[in-house]
């Protein structure tokens, strides 16, 4: 009887297994489940505050990408970081999806950062997030002795972070042998001493190879050995404009050249009548205007019309300012002359801005924009913003002079007239770009939901960058004001115009903060070269998707003619707008297993062998009885791991040998009957 009770217990367990199998399998392949999942583990260093100062610690980052998804990014930090990393994680996922050619919105992203102590940074691990997501999307693994630090940026570069020497030491202690840092941080500040440390030499001392990466692609290649993506990603190193845009740029350039030459003649004629001591104050302005005109001529001959227009624009401002100031100085009453001569410029600027603003609003609200119209709308509204700021500054300065709050001298007069002239010509350029937008041809239609998502991502990443800069003691150069204005616009935004205005402020704010931040942490020209590479990559990707990267190419062309912070700022802005275009694009969808309903059958068979005593003189006989229970359920989706479909039919056989008399067969039959009833009941379920 003990043996029979054992049989019954085994069968009961099998029945319970079958009863549990159907709902579990159905849930695994349910209509809301993921059917494509990949995870990557990467150990990255962070910095923690201790009573003795800053110290590097290693954290474990587990990144999982799942499909089908909606572009949601889940971030868990244990314990919490001192800076919010949500915006940085979103940008990391966006950059990773774009660089690997996938549609960001086809996946969900799970990022879990585990540390033994509260860490500082938030954005400082976002470069590693991007690399890990890229590896997951491409089905690659990250080498176990690899680690990195650096911030992901919208220009696809690996941006600078703090505490690099301490992070390197933490990585070395944990067995890391390949350590990636942002290009330009080979000489990095020690957070404890404030002294610059040669990170490459420090790594060699501890057996770590330090690699300076310009872009996220470079970091990914070092992490995985997958150089194919780095080599095959398209790049646009040379600006190429559509014919209609080249024609417009050329006409604007020639207009400003004519204005510059006319005002240069004006100031030269006035200077001839001045005392030598006073005439000398205008010499630099005349020389600067002449140099700008000469440079504009050279760029025109090379077909670089935007750079030529920019040089002529600068020459026009300088020459007109000098002419206006010279005319005021020779007048008997300086203040009357100042008020009378600046009024036409201020009025014209106000009227032009009002007209442009009204027409731009109507244009942007009345149609589904193309990517070309969107970019030209951004160019128009950027100039409207600049013109309005200069008009306000000019009016305030003029009032202070006229009311006696500021002494009347050459410097105060020059300040007011400079703002007046710049406001006027900036308003003129706003009108020019408005006309270009209205006459633009071609382009792909822009999805408003995608524009909204992209604007939010850019705005809150800009906010994250500003916060990180301030936390590390780097002044944000007024960027926080621009970003705050962008966030305010988004709180009540519901039209294309709202999102365009928010983008203008967000990208400018991010560019200002990033330029100052990189200048504080990077050395040499590496950051400028990295920004140019990022711009080239993102513009190339945008073009490969059928977009016309107008703003990225304009900034690339003009940035190539500049140097230092101006060059860097233009590359960052251009790359940010190239990133915007890529955000608007869908990209490739993941290749998912079939989601057609499948019938899942689980069959468990128990074989019972019974030994029957024979007649006197005969050997005992054996009888085998099979007890089978089958459960069948229909699943909307099949369960998968990676890209492989799991087994849908499983048969298990359990053989138990026993010795029993013929009298026990009745009990075995009852067991089989119970199993059959259970299988039938489960089949109905």
C-alpha cells in the first residue's frame, strides 16, 4: 500500500504541474508581453563623496532592450544618484537607436544601476548606457575587462565628465584592462587636488590601456570589437545644398556686401573730416569691415555662400555702426542726434520683426511641415529672438542715456548704436529666412507627435547638462535661462510653433552650456574635432533617411571658417539639429518572431511497471501500464528568448518500477482515470 500511495502522489504532482502550465505559458506569450529581449551587463565607475574626499567606485549597469515597445526608458538607480539621470538615459537610448539604424520607438529600455554607495553624476554614465544599448540592439557582448566613462551628447560625441582619474583607479582595482575616456580628457582634473593628471600615463602604471574616444561609435567599437558599424556609418563632410537654397544664400550675400561697401564709403568720408585723434578710433572698424568683405569675396568664389553671407553680414554691421556713430559725433547736439538717427533703425527693426513673427506663425500653423520648412522655421525664429533681444537692449540703453543715468561718451554712444544696428540687420535676416521658408522645395513631412517627443528629449537633456555643469562648478553661461524658457513653453505647448520655439531655446541653451563645459574639462582641439565628427555622422545618417539637413550643413560650412569656442558652438548646434532630424525618422524595426496564435501542448507520461507472480515453477511476469496527461492551450504569442522560439511541445516520461499483485491493478486504473479527467479538464481551460 505504501508503494501505491507513492504512485498516487507522483500522479497528483504531475496533474498539478499540468494545471499550472497552461496559465503560465499563456501569460508568457500574452498580448502585452515582449517577444524580443536582450540584456547586456557593463561595469562602470562613478565617484562618491567620503570624509577623505572623492573616491572612485565601481557600479554594475544592467541594460535590457525589449520589443515590441513604445520608446519608454525605465531607469532604476540603487541607491539614488545625486543627479537625475532620466534625461541622460533617454538621450543615450535615442543616440544608440539612431547610430545602429533602429527605430527608437520600437523598443523599451530598462537600465538598472547598482552601487554600494550614493554616487555623483547622473549623466556621467550615459555614454556607457548608449554603448550597452547599442550592443544589445546588435546582439553583441561587451568584453569583460572593459569599462568607460563619459557623457552621451546629442551630437553623438562622448562628452566630458568629472573625476576621471579616480574613476580610472576604481576600474583598475576591479580588473579592467581597457578604459575609454572622452577625447580631450587625456589630461584630466583630479577632483581632490584640483591638479591635472595624465590619465594615459596613470593607466599604464596600473596596467590599463586608456582609449580616448571622439564619438559613441568609437567607444562602442572599443567595447565590443564590432568595428563594422564604425566604418560603414555614412558621413557628410562637405556641405551640398539644393539649387534653390544656394541661389537664396547667394542673393543674401550680395545684398549685405552692397550695404557693407556703401556704409564703408560713408565712414571713410566722415573720418577724413575728423581730427586725427578722433579719426584713429574708427581705424579698427574700417579695417575689420574691409577684412570681412575680402573674406566674403573669397568664400563667394569658392561657392561657400553661407560663409560669404555671414562675413558680409558682419562687415555690414561694423561699417554701418561706424558710419552711424561718426554721424552722431559730428552733430552739435549728441543726444538729439542719437535719438533722431537711431529711431529709423529701431522702428524698421520693430516693424520687420512684427511682420515676420505674424507671417511665420501663420505659416507654421497652417500646414503639415516638411523637414526643410521646419529647419527654415527654426532659422527664422532664431533670428526673431536675437532681433528682439537687441531691440530691448538698444531701447533700454537709449533711455538711460537720454535721461542722464549714463554719462555721454564715446563708449556709451557706441554701445547703444551697436545694439541698434545689430537689431536692424538681424531683423532683415529674419525676413530673408522667412522668404526662404515660404519658397522652399522638397522635404519629408514631419510627424507632430515625433516632433513633440524630440523637443521634450532635447529640452530635458539640455536641463540635465546645465544641472551637471553647475554641480561641477562650471558656470552655465546663462544657459539655464534659455532652458527654463524652453521648459515653460513646453508646459503649455500644443502647436508646431510652440515646439519650434522651445527647440530654438533648448538647442541654444544646450549649446551654450556644452561649449563652456567642454572648454573647462577638455584640452586642445580634440573636442572641436569630435564635435565636427559627430555633426558629420548625424548629418550623413539624416540624409540617408531622405531628409535634407539644411541647418546642420549651414553650421558645418560656417564652423569650418571659424576657430575656438565659436567653431565648437556651431558644430554642437548643427549636430543637435541633425539629431533632431534623426529623431523624426522611424528607422528599422526589430525582426520579431511570428505573433500568430500557437497551440501549445504539454504531454507528461508516467509508465508504471508491475511485476506479477507466475504459476508454480514459472518466472514472474511484468505488466506495463502507461498513465498520460495532456494539457493544450492557445497562446496569442509564443514565448521567446533572444530571437529563438521556445519549445512548444514537451514530452516527459517518468518510469517507476514497482512490484504489485494483480489486486493492485484496480487502483492503477483509478490513477489513470484521474489523470485522464485532469487532462480533459485542462484541455477545456
